[in-house]
C-alpha cells in the first residue's frame, strides 16, 4: 500500500493522473516527453535541439510510446545482410577498385604493341620484357606492329615488332607535321600512319611511352596530352576493347653526352608536369570496355645511372622499364 501511495503521488504530480496510478491522462491531453532520453533509444527525426546559450548542449528529447499523427520514428539502419545493425556496428568501408581481370581473346593469344619514339624503337626494354613474358606465359602473347627494330639486344630471338618512331613528337604526329626533323623511319609519321598501322596490326594491349621529344622541345604538356587522346581514338577504331597502358615517362638529363651542344633546362620540371597530367587524363579516358591504366616508369628511375646518354635507357634502365610493364601486363594473362 505504501508503494502504491508513493507512485500515485508521483503520477499525479508529473502527469495529472487520478488516484489510481494506472489511470491514463485525460483524453486529448498529450503526454509530456521525458526530459532525459531513454538509454539506447534513437532520437526522433527533426527533434534535434541547438546548444543552449551558455554553450551546454541540451539533451535530445525522445518520444515515448506510439508517435502521434505526423510524427515518424527513425528507420533502423540495416547491415549488408538485411539485418538491423546492433549497437556499435558500422557499415563496411566501400570496396577498393577491382584489379584488372584476365583478358579474353579469340585464340587465347594476347597481342601487345609498343608505341613511342626512340625510347621504344632504339633501346632494349622490349627484349627484356619479351624474356620475362616468355618465361611466365610462353606461347600466349605476340608483339605486333608494322615496324621492326633491334639495338643489339638479348636474347637475339626476341620478337622485334613495334610501333616506335625515333625523334618523333606526338604533337607533330597529330598535327601531321612530317618534315620538321629527321625520324627513323623517315619521314616522320602523320596521324594517318598510326591509324593505318593500328588497323593493319590490331592490338589487344598498347604500351605507350610517348612525349620525351615533346618535353625536350618545350611543347605545352596539355598539347602532349591532346596528342595522347588522338592516339587512343585511333587504337579504339581498330579494336574497341583495347587495353591501353600509358607510361609516366622516364626522367631526362640532357647534356653534351646526349648530343653535341644539347641542353634541356626545362626537362627537369617538364617531365613531372606531364606525368601529373597523365594521371587525371587516363581516368577521364578509361572505360569499362577499353581501360586506360597508368604505369609509373618515373619513380625510382635515375636519369644518370639508368640512361646511357641522359635520355635513352641502358641495360639497367631497360630492365626497370620492362619490370614495370611486366607487372602491369601479368594480371591480364
């Protein structure tokens, strides 16, 4: 009886109950919300209160019982299995981008085309890459191109097909400038020459290291990037599903060793400037059918120790370049 009496007094003081502690409030009278939220009960949407003027946050009211007309209870968070999340449970972090998948071709053979200037045509990284691929994926790849070249590289049996034009500038190729300098082969290629080569020798994967001569000749990095875009269009015209691996080009140290009286004060900053643009450009150009992926050939490459003349890779530099291409190609097999 004493407990019933105390509870009745409290009920009368707080809620206006009758003498019976179980008697509800009169009809039409809204219950007063508790000034202190119930433990582990989410606040109703829209009931957040601003901090008090003295800088002390006020407790967020919690609606008790069934919400009245117009009020909504919050929707409980669900985990990926469709179950209501428990206290302290967090949604999983977004998945990381998936690694490149295996490349499917009609005959199981992956055609690979190396595209560029003398760093592609007149050095030994193609031979080093061929050796690595032949050891790991024998009879499952084919270097393609309308040109052949060799710089005395080992092994002598490597596939020499490529699409490298010594001394060429990608900005001049897309502008159809073919006589501004002497290329190998000569005359220098026009964009139509690349288009015809890509159609004659379609490739599944393109390895592009292009722009060294453009940087050396002070061309605007954005113009070089625009040249890349035209090459990508030409590649996709021949094979809409071509995978394009674009190198962040190797550093240069142009001196008299490179050529008599040669210098390139702007190359030190010009190469990183181009490489930075390559990253954002590749993301814009990439698609599900024809991905464009960046291969970092710059970091860890020494323009003095890894080049034979400050520009062209020696055997050590060729091995570094081949290793990076191999790492990018391997997941496709």
